[in-house]
């Protein structure tokens, strides 16, 4: 059972047929007997952009890593497109429709942009040209600078390469761990625009983000994590107007976007 205690109007329940991802009662942690997630539940429909916010230590990044097989799951389930993928290793998950962009160390610095994208297709090299065309249609700059080494790029440009590489295997869902972290306000805006473009291309996105207001402005639905549980849920607009969410996580009333 979900531990959600939402006081905002709840989003409509997701039917099994609509859900690309269903995480149920996930308990996970880095050490035996020490859990970071304590019964967390989230779900995402096809084409939905889900935002996950919460205080430091709430388990946001751990949730994505547990979904992607990088943190030990002690109980609960992760289902993607009707298949239970709980505990599968990352190399198996990319073939099941899951992409992941970590917050740090997310490019191969000594490789070119094109070589980084090739690394995203190591299991399907014959499809590289087709997927390269798709990714560079979203991010034309990657095609123009394909021979440039990733280590010479700015933080925002590296983030674009990392997203592009994760898209090479045509994922059904893309997991993004704090994509705007460490970027200037201008580069943050560019990154959020790229996330929106990825989502508009039909990819479901689950994004952990430290910029809570911007995250809630662009997401379809959001989850607020606290102490390893999904404490509040609703649309982005609902959460931005929820008094408890404002008091605990936003500080002041946040303006919504039209």
C-alpha cells in the first residue's frame, strides 16, 4: 500500500493499461538493514512528465537508482510496460525500455559526442544511424559538433549529451536525476526545455529535481517524497498551491504557468 497522505486533490487513478511505470511499496537502501526508501509508490502514464521533489535525504535519487538496478531493493516492485523488472541489472533494463541519466559522471569525457552516443547503442549497433538521426533532430547541436570531445563541453552541454545517449535505445521511460544541478539559471532553462522536448517526442519522463518550483511548473504530475515515502501527490499546479507543500518545501506561494 502507498504511504501517501496527500492533502491536495489527488490525480486520477492510473489504469493498468495506461501506466508505463508502476512502483509499489518500494523498500531499498545501500546497506543491509538501513533503508532509504520505506514503502515508496509512484506511477507514470505513457507520455507523462513526472516530477519528484522533497528535502535532502528524502530518497529521491535513491528511488531512481533502485528503479534502475543500482541500489538493492529489499521489497516492493517496479513494473515497466507490464513487466516486473525489480532488481534487474542496468544492462538488462535498457533493453526493457528504461533509460537513466545520473546527476554526475554522465559522459565519457575522452570520447567524442558521436562516440558517446554510440556507447548508448552498444547492444544494437546496427540501429545507430536511425537513432542518431532521431536524437540529433531533438538536439541539432549534437550533430553539428559530433567530433568534439565531451570533456571539452560545458555542464549544460554534457547534460545534453547524456540525455541523448540515454535516448539512443528508444526508452519508454527516461529517469533524470537532478538535470539542472550546478547549472546557471540560463543553462537550467535550456535543460528544462530539452526535457520538455524529449517528453513531447513521446517519452515518459520521471525527473528528480532540486529546483522544486520549476519542476512543478513543467510536470504533469508530481510527488513529494519525505523520509523515503511518497508524502504528497497531485498535478504540478495542485502541489504548488497546497498549503502544506508550500510551508514545508516551497517557502512561498509559487506562481503557476499558463
